[in-house]
């Protein structure tokens, strides 16, 4: 009888302790979740700011080449030589890494006379078939750059395409992320994870990595589920955030750009949450 009384008396404190433990664990989980959500929210804001900056940069570069095409059409230049001469003497000749013209047979000629056969490149055909300015990613030797193309229309048809190129490192500086005690950085990739613009930040995968998903996989096998989620989101055009391991735990927030299938990513260590 005495033992039963003690047992009954112990039940209430034990139940109370269990309840308190559950509440503490639940609260701790909620605090962690809330902190993660605040971080993701902050990264979303930063990514959209970088998205705007990058879009403005591309828009400015596109406007330069579009204005050149407009002048060429207004001046009535219809021959290869006249257009190339115009480009050589234009003020934009010193603003690009390369500047030149592409003919319908796919031959590229820059203002220095360098010729390259691009007839088998899909981007060449796409540029000629488009009435709009296009951006493409390309590389040569150790250099990576964005190619901006716009058509020269004569009698309602695309007769030539003029192009300008810009080193991707030029864009890397403009989308740097000087927040989170300068621990943040950004990338631009396509929906397959291929690098468009890398980062010079010490904690990043660098300016010249090939594919983000490959880098994440090599960094840690624990990134597999995050990679799968991100791959699925990018194919569906979604914005979201994941946690990645690369030496330390990091948040990645990704959001689509309004160009091609490109995405801008913002990355920060998880130990630098927003205040």
C-alpha cells in the first residue's frame, strides 16, 4: 500500500518533467526553424537586389550594342565592310573585350580582323533567328565571357549579327555580397548547374569552376539531398533555399533571372544569421 502511494505521488512530477522536456525541445526546434527562416528571408532580399543589379548590367550592355545596330540601320549600311568599318571607329570599340560581326554563313570577324568559323555552333543559329538581343556564355583558353548579340535587319530580314563580349569577372564584382560580415558571395549558374559567373571570394568554389552540383557533390556526400532539391527547383523555375556543406555549413538561396535559364545564387555561412 505504501509503495503504491509513493508510485502515485511520483507520477505527477515525472509527467510534469516529461511535459517540460517536450516543451523545451519543441521551443528549441521552433527557435532553430525561425532563425533559418529569417536567414532565408534575408538571403531572398539580397538575391533580388543582386538580380536587379545583374539585370541592369546586362541591360546597359545590351543597350550599347542595340544603339550601334540602330545607327547602322539608319545610316543604310548594308555591306559587311561598311558595318565592320563603323564598328572599328565607334566609341564602343574600347568598351568590350571583343567586338565584331557575324555573317549568315557563320563566320565571325572581330574589329581586329580575327576570323572564327561558328557555323556549327547552335548559339550562332539562335542569334540569327532572333529579332531580339541575346546573351550567351562562352569561353576561350582560360577566359570566360558573356556574348551579347543583336541582329542587323535589312529589308525586314536579319542579314548580319553584331556582337560584343564581356569578361564574366566583370560581373562577379557587381554581384558580390558585402553582408554577413563580408562572408557572403554570389554566383550565376544555368538550370543544369553550369557556371555563368563565378566568385573570387575565398570561401567560394572560385571564378572558374565548371558545375556547381559537381562541386557540391565533391565537397560532401551529405549534400546529395540538397542537390536533388535544388536541381528539381531549377528545372521548375522556383526560388528557394538549401543548406550545403563545404568545409562549414552554408545557406544557398537561388532565384531565377529574367534571361535564358540562368539563376543568381547568394551564399553565406550559417553561423552568420541576421540579427
